[in-house]
């Protein structure tokens, strides 16, 4: 009997790692909390209110967007961000499952 050479689905594993790395970062966590409190936030407001330079803000938001944690919408010259609450709920559920239920859920 031949075994499958991959123990895990590599593409799914890489996506999961990307999402967990995005979630496990203090500055990105602060960005998510700010956007969550504001419901929607402009790029400039995020950068200014959290005292991040624009380059760092842009990089962190790009990582959060790639992980599906924030949704961005272009409005003329401005970019607005909001939390993808369903995605964050799913991430929290996966974290709880992997950690044996030892997490506090922040976003519902």
C-alpha cells in the first residue's frame, strides 16, 4: 500500500500559517482593534491615530487584507478598511480548536 507523500494539504497549511502570522502581531492586533471600534476607517486615520508611519501602516494592512481579516474599499482618493468579522470569527474558532479552547475571543 502506497502512502500519500504529504501529511497535510500544503496549500491549505501555507494559507493557515499566513493567517496565523497575520493575527499574531501586536501592531496588526492594534490596527484590527482600532478598525473594529471605528467600524470603518480610512488609511490616513489608522496611520495617524495609531502613530504609525504610512509605510508600516500600508504593509500591515496589506498583510491583514491578504489574510482576509480586513476588507478594503477604494473611495476616490481614500481607502477605507473594515473588519471581515466572519473571517475573524472563523480564525478565532480555529485558534480555539488548535489550542484546546484556551483563548479569549475578542471579535464576535
